[in-house]
C-alpha cells in the first residue's frame, strides 16, 4: 500500500503520533476534516482536467483543416540584362521574334 509516497510502516507511525498528540476523542474529527479536504482537492483536480480537455477539444475543432496545394507550371521568366549573359539575352530575343512572327 502506497499513499502519497508513504508506505504502510510510515503510515502506522504517523497514526500513532497523531493519536498521542490529539487523543482518541479528537482523532475522528481530524480524520473527517482531512477526508473532506482530500475529497475537495480531488473534485477540483477533476474539474480542472475536464476544463483543460474541453479547451483542447475546442482548439481541435477551430483549427482549419489542412489545405491541398497544386503547383502550376510557371511561365518562362524573361531575362533581364542584369542577371543574364549576353548569349542568353540574344537567344531570348530570337525566341520572342520567332514567336511573334509565327
């Protein structure tokens, strides 16, 4: 048995010390109040967990679905004299001229 990381021998020792300090008449009252405190802690923990789960579900629903993208083949970019060699500029000029004539 392991409660809050405390084993059975430690639990017995704590109970004996509590019995000596508080006496047999006060011990049931203290146990009852401890039980209520633990119960309220568990309730608060469950409430926090459910609120956290509700928010996580809401975020999942509000997140848009992934979109599919299609690639279009880009048109052949025109070469500018700044980033092209003279041979490329001449070749494009010839290509543009033949396209316009044809």
